[in-house]
């Protein structure tokens, strides 16, 4: 949902040039509802794809470990940058 909203907002500001608070609120509400509908429409496909990825990684411990370590390092880095730790 976040990627859909960010892309739509970027494209809107790119075409219009600027955005004020009222337009941002109205557009943000519309984009939120739109992205919620889109993600709900593709929920089965997203779940199915995620399940296949998990099943694929279940047999490859080194690849799974590398991905999880990389993700954990990114999370730790962002938490340090934002002051969560």
C-alpha cells in the first residue's frame, strides 16, 4: 500500500507541480482507499506468491540466512537512524 501511495503522490506532484494541505488530505484519502482496494483485490495472489517464496527458501538455509541477516541489518540501521535504540 505504501508503494502504491508513494508512486501516486509522486506522479500527482510531478504533473501538478505543488500540493497544498487540503488537496493533500483529499488526494491522500483517495489514494489510501484506492490502494486498499488494489491490495485486497490481489490479496490471494500476494499470499500465494509469499507462500511459494517461503517454501522455496525452506530448503535453502544459506540463502534464507543471508536474506534474513540482510533484512535484520537494514532494520537495525533504520532504527539507529531514527533513534529507536
